[in-house]
C-alpha cells in the first residue's frame, strides 16, 4: 500500500492482494494512427494494400503504438488476411506465435482476439486484432492457415467464450467439459468456487488475508 492507502492496482484498503479490486483496462478506441507510421511499417502496409484486393474492406484500422504494428481486422476476414500474410512474397509471416483473448466489458464489442505473427524471412513481428460482442462471439478460425492455432483457439474459447467458426474440434482445453461460463471474462466471479477437496472453498479476493 502507498501512503494514501492505494495499492499498485488502485485498490484502497480492501485487503485485496490479488489486484482485481482496481485493475481496469479500457478499450483504446477506434482511431487509426496517422501516416507516416515510421520504420518498415509504411512499406508493409503499402505492400498489403497493393497485394490484397480486399484490404480496405477487411482491415478497419491500422495502429502503431509502442513500436509495434497492429492491423484491426473484421472477424469474418481474419483467415483471409492471415492467408495473404503467410503466402505473399512481400510479407511471409510463416509463424503464428499465439492467439489470445482480451475482455473490455465497457465496450459493445467487448471480446477481442489478438494474433501475434512473425516473419522468419524478414525478421518482422505483426499483430492482428479483431473484436466481437458477447452476444455474437464468432470469429473465423485460422487453423486452416496456421495449424498451430488449434490449441490457442480452444483456450480462447474456453477462457473467453469466443466461437471460432471452422475450427475442427472446438472443445474446452483447460476447464472440465461441463464447466459453466468462461473464467477470464471480467464479469466472471472471483473466488468462492467450490473445489473437490473436503468441501473447501476459495474465498473471494476481498476476504483473503492481506500481508501488506
């Protein structure tokens, strides 16, 4: 705790040692970064604009932040964009490093899916991001382009409830098959979950002992 009674996550005098009491991330918004982007980013976006016929329809915005390039893509066009980025000789993103979920509960399209791609040919890293609502959480699966997406998409479904259309076997991978809900959504209950050990319970964060 700081002198004002606030911990590093923003929680005040709750005994919450988890940080969930005040750890909030807001959707950064829908603004594109103005050009020039700098570095190799302009060259890469120009090559994609010229080489991918559906670029303006599939890519909703281009963001450069903290030295990283992110393309925001429509959820039904993610696989098409990945196919181009993998096969185009000017791009060559041969490796999908990860697929992960993010929840911005204050946004209408609260569930975001983030893809980290790497070009081994050009030694470049690129991020793709798409967003869907909790009521219609459908995103095109990229397993047909990057087979390594299989387990990553299953985990994102398991933890966030994003449905990857076209996935060959979209089942839970961390939680039991009959587990209710998706534990990494921000509105999922913290603690208080019965566990299979002599009737023990995990207390909610604000009831745990604070060692501060």
